[in-house]
C-alpha cells in the first residue's frame, strides 16, 4: 500500500521525467493497482510448503489469461497506451479474487509482533535488491539509448527482450519447484546435499538448452519475426547466448538461500550485476558498439558467476566438482559456437544448425555423465530396460503400419 501510494503521489513527476504529461492518470492507475495487489491471499503461496502447487499455478494462469484477454479487447476498442493499464488492472483483480477462492486460509488484517519482526528481518535485504533489480531491468536500455541512439536502442531491446522474457518465467517456475524441498530442513540434513545436486543439474541443463536454442534457432528466426532490420550476426547471438547461460546460473544459491532465510545472498548477486553493467557501460564509452557492450558485460558476469559458485560451495553445501562442471562445461560448448562465428562471420544456415545440433548432443551426454556421478549411478539394467522399451515401442508402431 505504501509503495502504491508513493507511485500515485509521484505520478506528475514521473510524467514529466518520461516527457508524457498526458499520461499522468495512467501512472496514478499503476499505483492503484499496486495497492489493490496487497489484498491478495498468500495462502496459495503457503500451500507450496506442503508441496501443493496447483492453487498457485491456477492463480498465475488465470491472472495471465485475464491480462491477455483484456489487453486484446482494449486494443481493439481503443488502441493506445491505456490498454496496458487496463490489462494490469484486470490481472490484479483476477489474482486477488482467484487467490481468495483457492486459499485454505481466510484473509484478514492483523498485527503480530513476532511475525512482523521475522518478516522484516528476512525482507530488509530484499527491498534494496528489488529497487536495484528494477534499475537493472531498465538500466542497460537507458544507457544504450543515451550512448548509441534510439535506433541502437530499438535493435538491442528487440534482441534482448526476446532473449530474456521467457527466461524470467522459467526461473520463477524452477525456483517455486525447488524452494519447498529445502524448507524446514537444517543445513546438515542429508536431503539438502542431494537436492542441491539436483538443483544444480536442472538449472545448468535448462540454461544450456535455452542458450543453445536462442543461439542457433534464434539466428534465422529473429529476422523472420521482426524483419531484416533486427537480424543479428551469429557472433552477437553467441555472445548473448553465453550471457543468458550466465544469468541463469546467477540463481544457483537462490532456493537454498531463500528457504534458509539467507536473503542477503540475493542482494550480493544483484550487486555483482550492477558492477557488470557498469563495466559494460565503461567499455561502450570507449568503443561505442552493442557488440562491445555485450562482450564486456558478459565477461564481467562470467567472473561474477564464478564467485557466486564459490559462495554456494563454501556456505550452502554445494558440491565443488559439480558446480565447476555445471558452470565451465556448458560455457566451453558455447565458446565453440562463439569461436566458429568469429572465424566464419556468415556461415551457411545448414552448417550453423548442424553445429548447434552437434554441440547440443554433446552437452546432453555431458549432463548424463554428471547425473551418473553426482546424483544416482546409471545402472546397466536400467539402460537395458530403457533401450528395450524404445525398441518394443518401435516394433509396435511398425506392426501397426499398413
């Protein structure tokens, strides 16, 4: 409510800053939506501690559905910037109503000193983290627009927006899936180390497949979706893919740190992001280029993620060998794509896709070996059973053909 009231009070100032005085009431509406969001029922979140995921999932689905439908209808009726405000309002209303309907606990205002102290202690490091994260989300775009101009900003926004939007949804899903397995378990509990190994493998594998898909499939698809103006070189796509992988691995400590109330670690990761952004900006002031910005940003973030890996190993019980393999192995595969794109600036599309298939296949074998070493040994009997199942299924399909 305080945040919403602050936004509403600052609406005229925001309108002046963004040179849009006609949009003052839209900023007021955003503040009102923030206040309304505070009346949602967090019981759907609490249910995940008991491994009951469907109430929160259904709330998210209905919220996004309401948002999308409202924006489409509003744009059809009156296509201007107000469609975003109407969509946001519809999503908040849907979220509040659905969370009340699906929660096991009734919502009410109240005060409990012990709970407030615990929440404040946990949340204090996350408040500056939230502000800084918001700045980071727009900071790179603000700098590119200022340093390189609006045309470079449009190109950068399309490429990076396409690259990062699904990443956030995937990370939220994975984090929501893994946090409950660490809740209410002491750091020395036997399951913590095993689940750390699973989380490391799943996060690294997801990041690797995401980066590979963006590098090799995104190179031909982006010009088809947005036009030839937004065609990026394989070199830039490889750089961005490496950056995407690194940004995924920034979340390595997240589920354990959140479950154990060590929220200061989240702020540490955000500070590393700020430093990396500053290094990228400094390099771009020397050599004005999007390629230089992404290269310097990625190099700084690689160093940062290696430091984050050390923190996870030293303070949260992660396996040293697995963490280094999960970080360095996939980055080596992406580095191969980066090297090829430097040697052959415009490779034939078929050759580029074949390279992507070969690197991805090699990466999958790498992760199978990691799963065998760090999680559960792959026994020959299980492999024979899997192969037998595939062969039997193939035999059945062939016998059914006319």
